[in-house]
C-alpha cells in the first residue's frame, strides 16, 4: 500500500488582509483562528470513483461518521471515503495523511464508517466491512507519518460501523451495527490474541420510536412509513459509568442525532437516558449531529464530532462538525449545538463549556440584497444568503472575475467571514492533492468604490468551507466575493456568511412563549410573539429547568411543531431572540 504525507506549516499567525483601505488602516486576519465555525474546513475528498450507483454526471465532496481519538497530545480524525485521515495538535490546523487502507469489497468504499481507539503509544483502526469480505485490523505507533502495521489479515468479526473501547483494566471491546431491522452489538476482544473475540456477541440496543419521538425517521421525524436506522455506536467512560452512544434515525435527515444509554459495565445492561437525544441539531445553516465520536482534547475537555447534512447532489452528501460536550455534576451527558454553525471560541486550556463558547458574533448577511456577475438558471444570488447549505448560487463559469456581492443594509462591524463553496459542475473523483481555491473579498461604503478587504489570490490550499477571523473588527456595508481560481467546477457558493455586530440594542426578550404537549406526547408545539429586529430564535429544552442543553434554531417563524420528545418525560423550555445587534436574554422557563 502506498502512503503519502503532507503537512501544513503555519508561517505567520497574522496575515495582512487589507492594505489599501481609504477609511481605515490595514486589516489583518488570523492565519490560525482563535475561533471556529462548522462545518469543519477540511480538504474533503470527492465521491469515490469506485462508486457506480450515483454521481455519474456530476461529482461532489462528502464524508461522514467521524472517529476522533487522542494519541500523545495529538488528535487523529478518521472518516468515510477520504483516502487517508487528518491529525491536529491544536484543533485549529488539520494535516492530511494519504493512506490507502483496504477497500470494502461490497460497497466499493475506500474506508466507510471506521472504528479507532488510542491508548499509550498505540492507535487501533479498522474500516467497516461485511462478510464474506475480509478486512485487516491495523495498528500504528506513528500515524502522523502514515506508518501502519497489520495485526491480522482478517478481523474475526464482520463489523459495520465499528468502534473500539479499552477500559482502565486493559480489557478491550468492539461495538458495531447499522440497520433498521437488527440491533447494535458488542463483544469483548483479547488483545493478547490479535484482538480475537472473547465470549458471545451481545445485543446492546434497539430503537423504540413508539416511545422516543426523536428516533422517528424522516425530515423533522415526519416519515412514519419507514423504520428508523440505528448505527454508529461509541463508548465513553466517565466517573465509573459507561456511556454507550448510538445514532438515529437516518443520516440523510436534518434530525440525525445521537442518543446515550448508561450502565455499569462496557457490555451493559444499559438504561435509556430520559434526556435523549444528547447530540441534536435540527436547525440552522447546516443540520445534523449524529454518528460521531466523543473525545478529549489535550487539555482534558470533552468534544463531540458528528455528521452534518449537506444534501445537494445526493442524500449522503455530508460534512463534519465539532461541538463542545461533557458531563454535568449529576452525570448527565450533554453536547452544545446552540450556535453550532456560528463562530465559537477554541479552548486554550481546561474550561467549562457551559460558561459559553459562543463569541456573540451574529449573522449580518441573512437574506440581504445580493447580485452577481452571472447566474445559472435557478441558482440566484439570494441562495447564498438564505442560511441553507442545501441550495446555492452559481456563476455561469469558473472564470476569474466572476463575483457575488451583498448589501448588508447598513454599516456594521465585521469580525469573521465564512465562504462555503458548492460543487456545481464538478468532475473530480476521489481524494485530490494539490487542488486549491483562490479569491478576493472587496468592501465598499457605497457599493460603487471598492477596496480589497481579504486577498487570498495566492492561496494554495483546498478550503471548501474557508473561515476567516479578523484580528480587529472592520466596519463596512457592502462586500463582494470575487473568484480567482476554483478547485473544480463553476464558481458556486452555498453560503457567503458575514458575522459581526450592528449598532443598537440587542433584541428584547421573547414574550408569550408557550409549549403545548399534544395527545401524542412525543409531539409539542412552541409558539411565541415576534421580536422586532430578530431574524431567528433559539429554543432551548431539557428535562430540568437548569439543564436546557438541547437547542433548535428557527428562522423568522413564531411557531415550531416538534416531534422529538420522549413519552413519560416532563420537559422545560426557554427561548432566545437572535438579531444583528446581538442576542436577547432567555425568556422565562416554561414546563410542558
């Protein structure tokens, strides 16, 4: 097997972004940001050339099912069909290592939904596979250099969506399963016998959508004709308890989430957590938080990596997101997805995620007047500003000079910008080394005279979701994104997102917030009064008034029909208004 290695070296931490501005001095952006914004800005691979059942006429990027593990203060990220993996020492810069693991014979996947675990100096890894195809079990003590050995040519258990867990006593376990018919399973392994199975396979979990509303299939849990899928198990041990995580109801839906069962042994029995789901993001620019991994950074902070939905060309077109996670003083597991696709602070040491990681920079570009150099039919400029990654604007070509412009409506302070490319007319397949995006961002106070704000015309990296954090806020009204070079396809943008602050008071607190449980207690309807100058609302809910860990973002509407509740559980909820001038205080908590 051939192994290639590539790393990104940061030369400077601050880059000049604006050297010829008439109303301010030079503006700099951080080459290595102190904040992040989902989806992760990784050099995602295109769909595999071995796939023959979709994307024949037009390709696209995709990955899913992230497994992140910490080995000697370095994080390693494995995911589906990437022809390698990434490593990072700081969660800011991710370095790709090219590695051709064995292809899954049945599906033609380079690597599908892999399992990984790290302890001491060792990293264990295996892709999904199904009988009768064999799959090696891999091990490495130097994965950053792409050096791997094979423990056994054929792992004894055919595991789809595998994950590993090594307990404090040295005993090792494997978990697996992906089905809307069969359960998820677990089994002990013997590390002294090349991780051969020990004992009998145990059934660990099944879905119960008749009791758990969030396990129902479909967009917003609306499809009751198809049984939901359960998959992607992952184990985390915290304070002597075993938190067995699983994904449901389907990766192609906005409500793809993770639940958790809690027990006293790695193979159970487990008890369903009444606060499920634990990782849930049904609203916002990009949705979904299911089938991932819970890991610790080098400071000991917990995080949750999950699959996010980017369904444009195909239902399994996906990305990766990372969210703060942890366990409260009562042992309740949580994952913070509120403002999960807005700028949030990186951790610089051990911290309490609940003390707020959100920067407070809100969207300044939502549904603002936009225009472009050209547009394909049905790909209007407005689609780059509607906070929906699943549609996009496209120019007629990839020529240099094609542009997308927006009027923010008034001058505001810009703190960060996210440029989300779309795959229009892409033809590349597999992992592509050496491709890159180049662009310039101009600013103007009147829409007539333009000056360069951000110059990435010399960029040589692949940045499909480029994120730019300014060192100091910059005040302007008009912005224009101009193409210089595309990685592949036409110049197309799914989100030209401008984050910052507008002058004025933050929105007032929401009034009239009510939550009404339906006869089918898996369902509820939230209603509230509109708040002036609010473009969106965050609904927070949970099973105790001071544990409203789950969040649903709703744009513009003043009602939300929710189908994700558990029967027999009392809930509490609050709401917050979001505007260009900031966010409101949360409304009084209601019980329902």
